[in-house]
C-alpha cells in the first residue's frame, strides 16, 4: 500500500528489510510484489527473536491495529517490539495509527522513552497518524 511504497522510495529496501505478515496468502503476495523484502509468515509478537548484530540499529515500522486488537495479543506484540528496540542501540519504533491524531499508540512505555507525533500519511486509506517511540536524548 501507500506506506510500503513510501518506504521503498526512501531507499529503505536496499537495507535488510523484514516484513512480518501472519496471513499466508498476503505474505505470498508481498513476496511476489516486493522480492527484495524478507517476508516472514509469523506474528509480530515474535519480532524480538530476530538475530541481529548487537551494534545494529533497528527501525521497527508497524501498522498493527494495536487499539482494536484483542488486548492480550496487543500486549504481546507491543512487548516484543519494545524489547527489540530497547536492546539495539539508536533504535526506534514507528507506529501508524488510525485513531484520533492526539492518541498515542499505547501508554506503557519504558522509562527513558517517549512518543513523538511525526505526521500523517494522507495517501493511506484511512489516513494514518505516524508516531515515533524513541529514546529521550
């Protein structure tokens, strides 16, 4: 969609670009459309199990519907994403939401981290609000 196209236009796909997609048919479609992506047919709650160089920075980009997901599933995905960015230096989480522009994606963030509203993606349907969870400088 619009978000993947925007990421591709930045040159992000030239780096290691990993996509988590639970739906096997959609994962297959993504592999065909974006062969340069590493598409994993897994739940995002497993993202913390990625093997990475200890000095590699990571940007997690999520459009998971965290607010409307079942609470237990949402908590597992949030915990995995936060654990991943917390262990890797200079990492952050970009979260797209479809709620009110002032509503942060989730509340329970580790000490030393903050939400910053980055903007909106108007080409997305519905338009997405973009938030960054980043370390406090």
